[in-house]
C-alpha cells in the first residue's frame, strides 16, 4: 500500500473555488442587532484562552507520543485495526485518528476507489467531524443518525461525504492525555437497537490502539 500522510481530506478535490466554512460557535452577525463592544472583548479573551489551552494540549500529545515512540503517520497496524473495526461494525469507513496540527488518520479503512463512494485523505481540519466532540466529552459518542439532533446535524462532513451515522471513542492515555479517537462513519443511518453493539466495538478498538501505543519501541 502507498501511504500519503499529508493527502487532502477529500480526494479528488471539488472543482471551482472553495467556499469558506463556518467555524463552530461562530456567531452570525450579518443580521440582527450589533454586538456590544464588551461582549466582543470578552469573546476575544475567551477565544485566546481556548487557543492557549489547545496549544498546551497539543504539546502534551506530541511529548507523550514522542516519549512512547508511537507512530504519527500512516501505519499498517492501525490500518488493519481500522479495517477490522469497520467490518465488525458493518460500516464503510473506519479511522484511527490522532489530533495533531490536523486530525491525522494514522489508521484508515474506506471503500475501493472505484466504488462510487467518496474517497478521503489522511488529514482533516480540527473543527470538522464529530471527533472533536469525543475529545471534549472524553467518552464514546454514538450517533445512529446524525440528523436526529440539530447539534450534530450541522457539520461539513455531512455534506462533503454524505454521512448519516457516526460512532467514536476517545484514545486516553493512563496519564489522562487524550491523544485522539477511533471512529466509524457511514452514509446510512443505523437503528437504535444496533447502537450499543457498535459503540462497544469502537471502545474495544480504542483499547487495542492504546495497547499498541503503550508497547511502542520508545517506551
């Protein structure tokens, strides 16, 4: 297999100029009353604090991954885990995802290039998808139908890949550092009756990934 750790998120890229995507939590000030100056200042301070926290967390991840000698690029063993997870769950896509400068899919399983389904690359923006929610929650997120909740329905991945179901679980080191996630996604929704089983598959795969990271050569 030929790996492309820095491949774009969607392959091929859509023709024509790309439209800017809204950031999560970004207020719509195009209409309505003007925002008070005090609120703007507080908003900027909160944003700066969040950025500092994110930078500190990223530094912790890099330090831990380097100390453990864990892979931070495409990896065959993680690819196999992503494939096994997706097949056991009955999903078309599976990911082992580290949160670095971008979401980095060190493990990836997806349909064949000639399948007619969207082919994804090895990276994605940090604010796209549902894995950022898993990172904050620090626990599994089962979405049998992403459109069942307005909070999770409005996501660039819904339109870009046409995703209807998502199940993800965090990768948490014994030190408490959250390294990333494992997840499966699919263009078809799942029933509530399947949710527990699929959630458990992702959680178990996450535990397998952390065992591999713990026994990496650098430990």
